């Protein structure tokens, strides 16, 4: 199931809350196109572009492989953009 931040925000608001920031954990395959890194979650057609940071450069070693990634959503997209806070082998 793809992550849809606006639908999530609406549901939280309907329940009386406020979703300002999303921290995601996912298992995804690492891709590199046009000089950017992408994470494609397992079993979903959605993809996330990864914001260029020193931590993002660790993804180079995992191109074509799966990783466990954690990050903060920094755009509502499309494409959805993540700033990584952690990345490791599955």
C-alpha cells in the first residue's frame, strides 16, 4: 500500500489531531538514476527520492540491493522526498 501523506493528515485531523511531520521506516531497493538515489519499497510501486546528504552517499554501496531505511518526509511530492536518518542492510 503506497504512503499518501495528505490522506494520512486528513484522517489524523478528523480524529482531532495534527500531523506535521512524518518519520518513515521502510525496507526498499536502492536505485540510482539521473544522479539521484531512489528507494523503492518492497511490494509497492511507489518510490521515494532521497535528499542528497552525507548519509545518502552510503546508498552507493547498496544500489540494486535492499536496505532498511529510516527518514523524515520533507516533501509531499510527487515525488515524495526523504531525508535519511539511518540506513542499513536488511
